[in-house]
C-alpha cells in the first residue's frame, strides 16, 4: 500500500477533530480516574493519595523531593497527603542513609494492597482498550501521549531503545 500523500495525512488536524481529541481526553481522564474513586472513598482518600501511592509503588525508597517533582503537587499539599498515608499505616518513611534530612518512602503491606487494588482496575481498563484497538493503535496512542508530555526529562522516562533519537 503506498504511503498517503502529505495532504491526506493532515486531514486529521481539522479543527473539529482537534476539539474532539481534547474532549475525548477529558472524558477518558475522568473515567480512568473515576475507576478508583469508590475504593478511595471507602478509605476516605482522594486522587492525590492515589497518585502518591502509585509513584511510591513504582519507585520504592523514593524521596519526598522526587515525589514532589513527579506528582507536580506542592510540597505543602504533598506533605498533607503523606501525613495521612503514614498515619493510616499505608506508607513508611525513614531518613536517608547519607543525609538524615532526606525522607525515603515505601509502601507498607496495607499500602501495597491498596495500591494493587487501584492499579489492577486501571490496568484492566487499559488492557481492554488496547485489545479492542490493536497493536498499531496502541503504538500510535503511546506516541500521542508522549507528544503531550511537556518535559523532555519526563518523556525520556518512557524511551525504548528503538525510540532513542537525537536529544534536544
């Protein structure tokens, strides 16, 4: 099959398609996060708590400062989130081995269980959507999401060996 002409490949950039893309992103984000809201509500927790649990699970021994960078929550807001998670026995905090001012975070068994319940729901939703869309669409979706990530540093977190090209 011949490659589409440059004019044909730009047809998806029509104003209505762009507006629909923005709207779809809002609905998808809303529904993706809402998947976990009932579980969080039972625990009297919110989405910022889920965000913290997610990144602590993905990077055990994460520092508070790294968690601030990843979540884009203010230090003060994240402090309140962590205080509650620690108080509820979902997160452990200990000083760093070389710098006692540094705080390292890990999930407790209860925190790991809650994070797993939340992430299992979201992974199931993504798996369904990926299966329905097919491999080519999954790759395209990944590229679109990477294109929406503003920070080159954050985009590099998701590079695969085949993605590596010139860095800017």
